[in-house]
C-alpha cells in the first residue's frame, strides 16, 4: 500500500489534538504502512509541513493544537537567535542548541516555554523551517581534498556549505563567489551548493561592492524597458509643461547639499514677512515623469530607495531622471511641487499652501560654503553670488526659531556621529573621519521637517488615504531597564507609568552632553527605541513629538515620497471642488495598496540600511588591517564583562580590548558601576583616555581587536575627549545619508 503526503496532512488537519505516531499508524492502515509512514513524516518534518511536539506527537504548524509560533529568526554571530512572532509581541530567545537546521532570516515554527531566566520571558526551540530566506549565498570559497566549502560573508548564517568538486565551476581557492543552495542542513548533514557566479578577489574594491549587492539582493541593473522609458523623457522643460503651474523662477532659490551630491531634489527660499517668515520648499516633481504602473514606476517600487555606498549610489531611478530632468540643477527650469509656509516669530506655522510650480535655482550651494557664511561670517566663498548672503542669514534666523520650537515640544536629537569614508582615486580607503554636522545641515533639516509635517496635516485634513512616517513609543520594559542602568551614573529618567514623554528623553540627552557617559546614554536610549517605519495608519512620530508626519521631500530617492506627491495632487483637487471619476479611481487604487506599499518600503529601507552599514564596517576593517601593530589614542566608549570598547580619536573606528589581554591585573566586571575593577584597585570606566595597539582584525566577525598600552583615569566631572571633527552644534542627520533610528524621519 502506498501512502501519499496528502493523506497525512488531511488527517492532521481534521484532528483537534496533536496525534501520536501510533494513532497516525492506526488511522492510515496499520503496521503494513509503518516504514512508509515514517518516511513520509520525516519528509514533512524536513519541509516544515508538519511539526513534532513533545511525546512524539505531530501536528500542522500553527494549528491550535501545535502550540507553536511562527516568525523570522535573526541569528546572532555567537550562535543564538531571536524570533519576532508574526502576530506581534516580544521577541523570543532561541538558544544556539535549539536553532536546529534553521539559518539566519528563515521563517520558522517555534515551540515556546517559559525562560529559565524568569521575568515572564519566553524561550523557544525551532521545530520546523517553514521558508528559507535565501536560496543564494555569497561568501569565500575554500578548497579542500573533497572539493571545497563556502564560508558565508554573513557570519550569522552559521553554517559552511559543502561544494562538490564538480560544482566549483571556474572558481579557485580564496575567491568571492555566489552559490545556489542545492540541499539544506538535515540530520546533521551540512548544506550543499554549487557556484553560479565568480565575483573575484575579496581585496578588489569592485568585488567588495558586488559582494554586498549580492548578499543583500539589491536590484542594481535597470531593465531595458525602464531605461527606454527614461530615455524617452525630454531632457528640458517645455512651455507646455508650465501649464497650471505657479511660476517661482524669479524667486531667489538655492539648493544646499554635500560636496559629492549629484541629485538635488529640494530647493529652498525664505523671505521676512511681518514679524515672521515665509518659507518655500520646492521638491522635484518626480510624479510628473514617473506614471503609475509604468516600467519606471515598477522598478522604483521594487527598489524602494536609493542605496548609498562610500564611493557610489545605487539609484532608485535611472540617472537620466535622478541626475537630469528631476534634479534641481542651477540656472535651468525645473518642475516642482512647492510647500509654501508662513511662520510667526515663535516658529508656529500660521498658514500653508501647496501647488505645482516651476523654479530656476540660483545656486547649487554646499553645506561647507553655507557654514562659512552663517557660522563664520565669511562671504568670500560665494564669489559673484554674494548677493545670496542675506538670504542665507534669513534662513539661519528661521531655522534657529524652528529648532527651538521643535525642541520645546519634546523632539529628540540624538548625538550620534556617523563615519565618513574617504575614498582615493584607486578605490582604496584613505581615511575614516567623523562626518561633520553643523548649522548648515540643521538648517535644511528643519525646513524639510516643516514641509513634511505640513503636507501630512493637509492631506489628513482632507480625510483621504495617506502614507505616514510613524515612530512608535519606546518599549516600556527596555525603558525601565535603561532607567536602572543609568542610575549609578547619576542620571535619572522620569517615567509616567510605563510611558515616557519625548521631552524627558531630550532632557536626559542634554544632561549627558559633554560628559564621559554621553555616548553610552545616547546609544542606550537608541536601543530602547522602536524603528521608524511607513504605515497607512497615523500613529504619530514619537521621536519628533509630532502627531502627524510623512516623507515628502525626497521623491528621487524614496518611493513613499513619490506616493505622497501623487496623493497630494489628488488632495489639492479634492479640496478645490472634488475628484472626477478617473481621479477617484486613481485614489481608490492607491488607497487599496497603501498598507502593502508601506510595509514593502519599510523592508527595503531596512535592507538598504544594513547594506550601507555593512560596507562601511568592511571599509573600516580593511583600513585598520593595514595598521596592525600601530598605536592610537582613544577613550573607553563602553564596558562589558568580556572587556571594554575603545573609540579612537584620530580615526573614527571602535575596537575591543578583551579582558583576557589585561595582564597587569586580575579584573572583574562591576555591573553596578559599569567598570572593570582590578584587584590592585585599578579601574577602567567609560570616558577614560587610553592608548591602544591594534593586534588583530577579523573581517568575518566584523571585529577589531586592541590591547591596552596606557591608561589614564579621567576626571568624571569633566567633558570627555572629543574625536576629530567635532563642532559646537548638536548633530542631526545629513540629507542624502541614511541616519539612525530617530534620524529616519
């Protein structure tokens, strides 16, 4: 008698209780099918279609009787993992020995029980892999007698892949390759794969980039149909394009971006009016060129966002648009959508309106040049454009007022400096410095925040479907733990039950500013925060202390902004007298897919952030690998039971001094004081100046190892040493670079 999988699955689906193997055997034909049933059960367990419960009982995954939870597993480089339940709730810890054959990112079925560590937390064991995250893996090929193995670039994958000799192709020992997985781990057998692409040698800068692109599966080649659509778009604005647009070409308008920026999607202008200011924020009208459902639109949706690497950008739109007709280049006509806002002396918006427009930017200014004018009072850099200096000073005046207003309502500005990788002509890293944050960056940031909030409020008032940028309140448990953590350092955090006001967090950040613990407080708070994301439901933005916020100002590089532009056009028509049938159908179409689009855009943003962070870390490691044996000054940035983390002052890099290398004394970790204390009384604590030597660089583990050369205890009532590149202004995210959580505005 032959059994089919369908029979086993149908039987389990009919039963309210999980079934023992003996019960399955009786129901399906008795002893004559025992061996066949055992084989089928093993196959179903391997594919995740059936889960095994305690007592040798079987059930369908996710069934009421299975007692299992579904979710994607995130594996730590040390082997353990966490599963985020699909239905929401706190992440579930999975010990290394309980991960089974699951790999990082896989969707798994998890059996949970109370954690042995108590506090009501859950611990899980993987009982089935429901869906593999990756069928292609990137890594380094290492040859052996039997063939070769693949060492994954992502150490979290946690498994080496066997590559049979006949499956190596043209790859040779030490090269970066991409493999197609041919079999997954099962019964103690390692996974296998075959080489499908040879990328090259790992120290080649081009191979580094291609490795990251393949690892994160980043779309990076435009389809011929997409490029053809882009080429068909005129390179210049015609007279017909100006129909129905407000002409702002005579309004003094400038773009302000970084030195290397090529796509300019926002331009600004300010004029004093009464006792306040009128602000114009004009954004590239990408929606005029990228039509819903077109090949350009589909490709932009797929990518979700542009991805920024130290030496290049993977754009969301072809360069003909992103650097051409959609880029607000100086001295040429460009189509825009403008948010025009009037602010009173206190920074309160008292009037706003929105409209399609045409502008002609007067100048392409850089943050460095604007800083010279508004901070240093030096107008020489403007050259023949010195007449723009009064405009920039008016912008400074308004920006400072808006900044004060925003902080007064509780908006949070983290002091989280970002590394800037300086790439030479050969593609090699020449320096790693802390990217500058100054008042010029803040000026643009404040204007973009104001425009984003104004657009969100306008469309919301029309009671139309919309896509919001939301940031939910921090996790109460993490906040309570953080409050207890900072108490020994003399800091307090006022909680209101299990909630906290944004203003309380901003006050804490201000209290820590300039102290040795400043970095620890900022990053500790950041870990309490949830990640900003896109949503079709307005849940407010905690970090900005805003009850209504969106992304409107970067449609060249963010797909949600393009959606917002389309919805803003419909909202303007709706406010002026109503939508016709065609417009209503378009609104209904957008509205029906908003939740899905928001979730997709949030995922693509996270992937882009991970890819950007990964290549920056790789560049740091390669840069420091050439400096093994050299000594650097730094300060202790963090302390743990296994050692202390040191941030260098000359190079914006962090590494670990492992406790086993502290041979001058026997140290213990004092958790209450967050310090390593030696038997002879020597203490290593956050903020202490140190000198270290680089002894090892581990690219696979993404880790730099130091040994302590010299240590001088710091006065802990004095400001901590500042890494190179500091300035007197609070740091905020730079436009065009992907900031950290609260900066993901």
